[in-house]
């Protein structure tokens, strides 16, 4: 793991703290890189395509002056990465997922992929390099026709930028289908086994899944809008056990009742419980479908042919600004 520190003119460059280059993805075979920049803002590369998700770089959740204050500074400024960006994915229009300053700075220099109804907001700001997508719609990227963007459903809501825009636009998650790898960026969503199984049945196996794990308390209020860590582990199973799932949407803005460090702690415990249950089932070679627990997630999704992928999969969190480098499954 290395920290994305700077860039050259034509390629991403990864540096140690002392400034020495340690990884150049151009020299590797089809790498996937992932860097969490806070909340749901992620910098992802797949097969040479650079993707920014739900871009927010403001000091507060709404703008520089309004909303909960960022708990930790963004690990880089937009100017550090913007020349290398190819596309931006926007899951919905809430302030903590769509920063109007970022939109103004990037403008038409990147291709924006947004859910149904949101294009007009961009056009009003002079930006027309925008593709609006409905659930289950797929499109090839103009810049890279060998890579496909798929818009997939989520269980959430939109609006709140004005008093009159509630649910006027759609919300979604995205799948990026490369030549050899698929990745999943999950927007805000409550947990639904049927939903994640439907996504997994179409797009598994996944090399990377960015999964929200925060803003889940109080559960009775939040469960239809946001997943907690236990639900995220179940979603990981339903998706078909991605090679790596990474927890996002936590530790950035205080917008719910849990402590800001609860999500990674709870995820760590939920994953340990899941691994133990998986090991127990492997030892006993039997399935207990009536258990209302993470065991049930495993029992509903395991097939003999999936066993290697399940054993290799993991669900982790990263430090802010830390970069994961995921080798191609073909290597």
C-alpha cells in the first residue's frame, strides 16, 4: 500500500514519504488502484481509466461555511489530480456527494455520469459533457469504448439542495466493466439482499467494491437509507464475494449518532464473525439456512465452484489517502 502523492504529465506516479517512486501502474499488467479521499469520494483507476466518485472537497458537508465540519482534511486538493481524470461518477445530488465547486472546476474536461434527472442541474451551469442514466442502463465510455459504465439501483433518496427538489432526480450505484475486471461503486443505500444479489448475478466476479458503512445510527431511522457494517458484509456476500471490498462513507462528516470511529471497528468485528462462521461451515460441511445472521448470507450464496473466490475475498477499511493496488486476476 502506498500513498498517492503526485503525478507526472502522462502517468500516475506513486511515491514513498521520502519521495522515491515505488509503483508505476503503467509498468504493471491491468492494475486497479483505489484511494479513499473521504466520505464517498474515491479515486479509482481500472485498465488505465481514471475515475473520481461523488466528489466533495469542501471543508463542510454543504459548502465552505455550512453543514457539519470535515473531521480530517482532504488528503489532496483537486488540482493535484484533475489533469489525469477521465470520468466522474455521481450517485445522487446530496451535498456530501456532489460539490458544486468541483463541478465548476472540472467542467467539461471530464465526462460526468449521473442518475436520471440530474443532467439539467449540470446544464444550468454550462456543463454538457454529461450522460444521464436509468437503473440497469449500460453505456460504453466514448474515450474508452472497451470499458462500460452500468447504472444499478440503490435504496435511498435525493434532493435537499433546495426546498422543492425532494426525489426529483434518481439515485444509484455504478458498475465499471473493464476488459478483464469489474468494479462496483456503491452509492448511499439501505440493505436489501434481493438488490445486491441482482447486481451480483449480473456483474460478478468483482475485483473491487467500494461500500458505504457509516451514518447508520439510529438504526430504526437510517436502515432504509444507509447500511451499517453488518449489512455491508451481507451485501459483500450477496454480490458474490468481491476480491476486495473497502468501507467508505464514514469518518468524514458527523451526520448520524454513531461515533465517527464506530464503523471501522464494527466492520472489523462483523468480518471476523463472518470468517469464523465460514470456517465453521467448512469444517462441518453443512449449512444452516434458518440462522438469522451473517451465516445465512454465506449459506445462501456458496457454491462449490465459488469456494476459491470466497476464501480469497476480504472486506477492509483504509487510511484516508492510502492507495490500494489490486493485481489483475489474470496475473
